[in-house]
C-alpha cells in the first residue's frame, strides 16, 4: 500500500516536472489566469478534483 502511494507521488512529480520543463510560459499564464478566479471557486474545483481522483483510484483498484 505505501509503495503504491509513493509510486503515485513520484509519478505526479514526473508529470509536473515535464510540464514545467516543456511549457514554462504556459504555466505562468495559467497561474496568472487562476489568480483572477475567486478563492471559493478554486477551493470547490480542488475538492472536486480530489474527489474525482479518489473515485478513479477506487474504480481502478476494484475492477483492474
């Protein structure tokens, strides 16, 4: 279980690192645009994303 969690964190870091390495201007523009979105909306998006991710992980664990 813990090895799967560490593997997942490592995969997230690899993907994020590639985004920053390959498209740094895109990241800067996206951050600028996100700063214009109200905090409450960003929180709702964050919680929704986390729940969707948890559902996807549960489905993968259950069916694969």
